[in-house]
C-alpha cells in the first residue's frame, strides 16, 4: 500500500491518464454504476480504473484494520472483471460519496458490512468492465461478441487466434455504454472468490513499512498531546501554561474544548509539557460514580417502568400460567476497545484545503467534522485513511479529528495529535454496560411458551444522534435481542420461536460515553439470552442443544450451525472428568454462529482454563477463506478476554483504569485450541468480523455451570467472582 | 549530541539523555516500524534488539542505549526466517503489534533455535495482540524454527 502522500501524487497522475473508469455511486434507492467518460464532473476516486499500461487499479473505500477488506473486495472485482491478479494494484480511497455504502448510507467500516454492502455492486462493477472490454474487442475485430472471451486480462477470439489486452482495449471500451445489469459469473466459474488468497497488506506490515496513523510524517509537523479531564464533565480550574511553554521543544499551549493541548517539536517534549501543566480540575458532574454506583443504579432501573420495545402474544399471562417459571438477572459491565494503536490524528489546515491523515472507520464523519471546523466545502477536505492499528468500532467515533483540525487551524501548521494509552482507555467510548431481568415460562412438556425481558443500558445514540431514539428505545443497545423494523442489519434479534414475547427497555442515566464495540450490543444481549436458555433447558430437564433446536424449528440456518457444532465437538459424548462443556448460538449481521466450549475450573484458585472452542459458521458465500477463519479466531479470543478478564473500573466520577497493567487482556498461554467449521451455504452473504463474538461468553458461563453446578450471571468470570460464586453455591 | 548505532548505521541525535529510545527511533530516525502502544513495557509493541537481546524501547532511555548495537524491525533481514514465516502463515491482522512480536520471536530463536512449548510461552506471554493472532503466532514460530532447521543457518 502506498502511503497517503504518494497516493495523492498517484491520483493526480491517474486523472491525467485515460482509460476505462467505472465507479459505483450510491443513490437514494441503492446504487448505480457510472462510466467516467459519460460524466464530465466524474469523481476521480473510483472503484476500478483500467489504463493503457495494462494495469487494473482498484480503489477501496473501506478501512483496512486487519480484516482483509482490501484483498477481499479486490478479489470480487478482479474475479468478475476476469483480470489477472498480477495486473491488479490496490489503493485506499479518500473520503468520497462514491464510496458510501448503499447499505449503511455512509463511508463507514462497521456492522460487518463491507461484504454485505458491496458484494453485489462490486461484482457488477467488475462484470460491467468485462462486458465493455469484450464488446470493444468484438467491435475492433468486427466479430460477434459471443465469439470473444475474456481470460485473465485479455480478450481472445479463438477462431482467428487474435487477442487484445485490457490495456489495449480500455480506451475504446470507455466510449461504450455501461451495462447496469451485466451477466455475473456462476460459482463454478469463480477464479478468486472462495479460494484462499494471501492478503495484500501482510508483506509491508511484516517489514515494518506499513504506515499507521501514528507513523504519518508531514514536513514541518508539530506533535501534540492533550491534558484531558480525569472525571466526566470536569473543567480545568488552573494550569501552569508558562511552565510548559518554557520547556525546550514546546511551541504552544492551547486550550480547546477537549482539554489543554501541548504542541511541541517532538513527542517527548509534548509529553513533558503536559506533565508541567499540572492541571487542577474540578470534580465533574457525578463525582460519586464508581463501579458499585453504576451496577446499583442499573439494577434499580429494572424495577422501574421502561419503554415497550416489542410484544407478541401475552408473555405475562403465559408465564403466570406456565407449568414452570424461571427468573434470572444478569449484568454485563463496560469493556474498553483498547486497540493496540492508540487514537490519533494528523491534520493540516491551509487556506484552501484541509488534509487529514487518520486511521478511522468513518470517513464520512471525518470529512463532515473537518468541514464544520474549517468552513471549507467537503471537496476541499482530503481524508487520507492510513492502516488502522485495530478498529473494533472505536475508530468510527471520530472524536480525534476535531481536536487535530482545531489545533492545526489555530497554529497554521500540520499537527499530529497522539493519545497516550492512558488517554485512550480513560477517554474510550466503552461497550455499553447492561442489566437484564428475564422471566420465562415452560409448559408441561418443557416447551418455551413465554419470555419477558427487561433491560437497562447506557444509550449509545443519545449523545450523538438523539433522533435515532424512537419512543424511548435505543435499538443500538438492543441488537441481538431486538432491532428496529427498518434496520440494515438483517437479523440482530432473538432467534428463538417464542409465542409470547415481551421486551422492555430503560435508558441508564449515567455520564459514561458508550459506542459500538465489536458486535455492538449483540455481545451483552447474547450473554443473558443464551445463559437463560441454558437455565430453561435445565429447568425443563432437557439437553441444552435439544432444548435450543426445539425452539428453532423454522430457523434453518440456526439449526444448521447448532447441528454442525454439536457434531464436530462430539456433543453428548463423555468429556474428561473435572471438565465442563457449554453451548451457545447467536445470529447477527447476516451470519449465524454456534460454539461449544470445553473448560475446567480450579475450585481452589477460582481460575478457569478454557481448553477448546469449536465453532460453526454460516455466513453465506465465502470470499477469502483464510482471513475469514482468522476473523472467527480473533473474535473468539477477544470475547474470551471479556468473558474472563476485562472490566473497566470507575472511581470519583471518572475512569480509574489506565493502561494494560490494570486492564488485563488475554495473552497467549490463556488461548485455547480453536476449531472453525464453515457450513456450506448459498444463502445471502453475511458479515464475518463480528458474529464470532456473541456466543462465546455465554458458552463459557454455561460450561462453567456444567463443570460446577453453579450459575454466574455476569462477566468477567474472574477468579474472585468464581470463588465467591462457588462459596455461595 | 548522542551517538546511536541503529541497524548498522551511526546516527547523532540532539536529545535529552532521559528520552525513551522509542521516541528517538520514531521521531528522529523516522524508523516507524517500532510502535508505541502502552509506554510501560506491558505489551511489547516497541520491542527492539539491544546487543541481540529483546528490549522494550519505551522503557529504556537513549543514554542507556548509547554505544550499543540496536536493531529494529527494519534492520531484521528481509529473508529472516521470522519475517518469511510471518508472511507464509499470514500471522498478522491489523499488524500494529507484530513488529515488536517478531523482534521478540527473533531474539528467542537466536538464543534457543528449537524452543520448547514452555520456553515459547514464557517469552510470548509478554506480548499483547488485540486482534487475537496468538494461534497464528504459534504457527509462525514453528514455521520459522523449521525453516532455520532445514536451511541449517543460525538465526
């Protein structure tokens, strides 16, 4: 991958070059394919550009955070275009309307949406290019199109043994009309899709040459760090500007709404300057807030009247008349994104343009924020997306952009703002904590007949987009349990067939900013749902797998992953003495995943050792199998980290957790064997970056119950919590 | 002025003695393969070799590194078994922690060309990868060991 700086030069060059250029552009009703030659004001940032030097350049608007999107999206285009992979070069695109997802309405890499949103348009873009190149060849040779065939970047006419490369044909092809519905390949004609392809970003990452946000270097750039409030809503009472500005290398101290910025000629000078400020802060808006305060408030919410989310049948009646009733309360605390690369942004505001180099998952927001501050039109805002040192959703909340733009504007210089690890954790926008109370009813045959679910969560959308909250319901908080009727996320709701279902939501009144974290709230909703299903199965005297399947009779894909994982894990067969086994399933972002966890518990130390996790996945068509399995492995591992270790600590109205020494993250020796099985599926393509996360924590808790006979209805299952639970029995 | 030997090249930098080596490597020498992540030696993203040993460049001052042989990811040869194995096994996801991880592995293999599982774990538990590439790392280490053994070269 070329860096952003050279990318700009490249773009200039490619604009001058002629050739065939095809873009996918979003419309209010979906998307349309565009040919550059047809439109004078054509957007230079395109999906596909074929030039006379026989190169195929593919621009990707999604962000690369290790999920392999550059490779996978290019594979789709190259396959349908019938290009030779060797002639393909891949570029990260800037922020442009052309890159907006017709599924999500923005240029944003979230919701496991890169394949869901682009599979079809990219196939068509590639196929349209191929059709035009074939037509151009047929016209050149004056032969029927049906006698011409595209093979690996060349159009051939077998009869006359003639051939022309895409480079030779692109000029003529660009004058042709672009077909909106070109014929697509059949699955057995796929050249790249479904076959393991090495990721294009791997070699430069291994060499240490990949440019992440913190690696951006702009000539004359200043380095900035910001002293940020230690408590929510805290304002500076005093700070020693002089002491900081007297230090060697410190150029300027600047107060901005986010805190007090120290700008210097090097990182270390900026850091020393920040220390020298000795800022005194006031107590903030809720100085009494700590973990106990949060949990108590959110548990108390469950006794209040909330907003009705969904109702079918009469859950209250069904449960009151049930042969067996079960009730349980669950808690899922805040967890931090803690991406390895802390948040950062480099900005350079000039009179007539603004450049922003930033590892981000939301180019549309970056561009809008920079335009708002600089008052420049969006087309003068150039968002250069670098590689992301992990995303996990955090980099879709682009709070790092305005501060860099503000400082650069004030200083009239390029400025790189670096968040320290402490800034990154203390000022994270956490996965929203949730409390749940569920009541369930079984009939005399042990069938699930009623489910009443009340939940409290900190709203994700309230601070950023209050219009997204409908009648007191923030659906973002409910994904996995329920979703808005018009949601682009397809199946983020409880999969069980429950004749009487009632869901109620409360918004926890706390100042903690929350935001999507890998799988969003599918994790904190799948945990209580799948644990409670296990409790119901136990109450019904049924096997947890059998009980699940009984309530998923019409759900082909959920049934298939459950049956597959049970078969591969040897469900029902004896397991080693002292071990426990648990199962869970969940569907989100168009994919279905089931997992079986084997673990043992040291009842003396309270330590849990997870031995093995078997996973079955149905995500529809598979584009690049290697990175797909990596995404599932990574999902299992990060979810295990949250299941066993992670919980953000709060004190004095702010975040007490500060770095990896007090925010433990899973390490190599704690990682189990992981087996991933793909269910062959021709259903609609689903996402893969997130759906591996939600089933893991409940499968662990269910395995813990299987091993010990004790239910733990919260995560993380730390040794302290495990010991306390075993003691209680 | 402090003299530093990095990747076989001599540099002179005008920085205070107490500056962590990490910032000198990144900001002054512009060798940005060495990463900042925690700054307290917990994660291993900033790992470099100092006289052949894996060290956290965030926790060592430039003065302490003076006169020593420093190697960063950029100085690890392109044909080094660890680099080749990391590409072959497609170990990296976001890749941010991996230069440090690879330097940790390279130092381990140079000391113990055929490490036991326990020896691997004791060194590799010092690094954090948020993408969760640990299983791939294990595979990468095995492949690097095999490559070295097959080719009969010392790492």
